[in-house]
C-alpha cells in the first residue's frame, strides 16, 4: 500500500489508513530508524516511540531532521503488512529516485 501524506508542524502524519493496513493499534510501540535517507518504522514492543492515541504516526524532531523533513512536506508512505514495516520516503529521497529513474529512461531512449 502506498500513500502520500503531509507532515504537520509537530511531526504528525495523520493518514491512519496506512497504519490500519498494518493492523497497528493506537499506542503501539515503534522502532524508528533512518536508513539511506528514508525513515524505517517497525512495530517493536520495546520501542522508544509509539503511535498516538488517535493512531497517528508521530515522527520526533530528531527523526525529521535526519531526512530534512519539514512541516508541510509531503512524504510517500509504503506499508508492507507481511514484513510489519512502514517506510517513509521524504521529498529528498523521492527526488533522488525520480532522477535515477529518469536517467535510466533517457539512456534507453538514446540507445
């Protein structure tokens, strides 16, 4: 499942559909890490972070700073229910992926 969602000033992503697709309940404990410019979120009973009581994903300030995610930015959210995993692609990661894909397409067209 894929969704585009905005990040508010407090770091909250209000799209609960992606969280429901993962069957994560409000208050679920989470591990949140930055990997290769994206934010990787996994359910973890010992996790430091948690979904809000309303079931929103809250990205703390240090996590947002890792990837340059600012209030009002739209991010691509991808849910993998089998892996129990949510990946947040900030605009910088999306820009890099699109640029790479475009270069590949242009190389094919030049051949």
